[in-house]
C-alpha cells in the first residue's frame, strides 16, 4: 500500500476496524517514511460456506444468523441490538480465524457460547434447536446444571 503523500511503499497499521455490514475492513495506516496517516478500506471475500446436516452447503449470511438468534431471544431480556451485535461478533470471529466452511452444529456452538453469557432463557431455547434434545429431561439437565453454577434462570 503506497503512501498517497510520498509514494513510499511501506506503512504500518495503527488501527483496524471491521465494519461487517459493509463487508469491509477499515485500516488506519502510518507511512514509515513521512509519518503521515491515511485510511484504507479492504473488501472482504465473504464466501464462508455453511455445511448443513444433510451435507449440502449454503452461503453464510449474517442476516440469517440474526434471524435464528432473534427467534431464540423472543420474549427474553435480550434486545435486538444485542442480537445483531452477537451475530456480528460471530461473523467477525469467522473472518478473523479465516474459516472457509463451518458445520451448522459448530455455528450453533458459537452462538450458544455467547448466549450463555447473555441470557439463560435464550440460551436454553437455542440449545433446544441446535442440540435437538431428545426429550424434556435433557432440557431440564441443562437448566439444572446452569442453576447449580449459580446462574439465574427465569
Ligand atoms: Zn509517506
């Protein structure tokens, strides 16, 4: 990346911010020669594939993740803003870890990790769908183990 002021070839990144909605990374750079600062935008190649249970693939979409999490969080204290932030943080993690494909079950685990820390009711609901609990007993096990750890269950 050439410096726009002096054309020097080398610069260092001083700050990078992912703006997931725009599928771009904004980087603040500092020229190693003239020390002037400039901003670059790098477009992400967001072709992450989600491998479904039946073995087929589909494009990963943050929007779809938002819908899935929102469904689990209905009638809980989790706000829509929190749902969007959660989905964005998962998208960011996939990009940063340079993941090209992920199984729905693994994607579900990433969601559950975060929901567990956010809202227990939403967590259990989401877990029901993703873990496909066999019966009510399994769901009770999750609630019970969570209660034992001292976490509030509404
Ligand atoms: Zn320069």
